[in-house]
């Protein structure tokens, strides 16, 4: 309801501000508790069990990137590299191809 008393309006506004401040503090506490939540022990166990498998996948990826790097050294056309770039799915592959394109363009400028 509308009130004509200015003092009462001030009290209402200050009460609203206090409620908003408390709500913000609660939200911040909730975010902080989520952000720094300790890991569950079951996740650690899963990581230990999957570690050899993930290490093997990482080694395979490194080997495929090394093979791609050798293949890129043999390509001398920016168009071919651009086609490879569009077909590449992995970030690391695209990164290598873009580096090879930059190298070829730098050599063309020289």
C-alpha cells in the first residue's frame, strides 16, 4: 500500500535493502561452498582405475600428432593444408596444421 509518511518509507526501503543484502550474502556463500567442495573419494578411485587407459590414449594421440607433423612437412601447398584443416577434428591437429600454414606463408613472403 502507499504511505504518505516519509519516515515509514525510509524504514521500508532500508528493510528491503537489508533483505537484498542478506540474499546476496547467501548466494555468495552457496557459490563458495560449491566452488571449494572437496572431491569425493569414489572419483579419486575412478581416476586411479582409468589412469593407465588415459595414459595409453595420450601416448597414441602423441604418436598420431608426430605422424601428422611429418606429413605436414611434405606438403608445400596452402590449399592442401587448408583442406586438411577443414577435415581435422582434434584441436591439436588443427593447431599443427595452422602452424604449417603460417610457416608456408612466411616462406612465400620471404
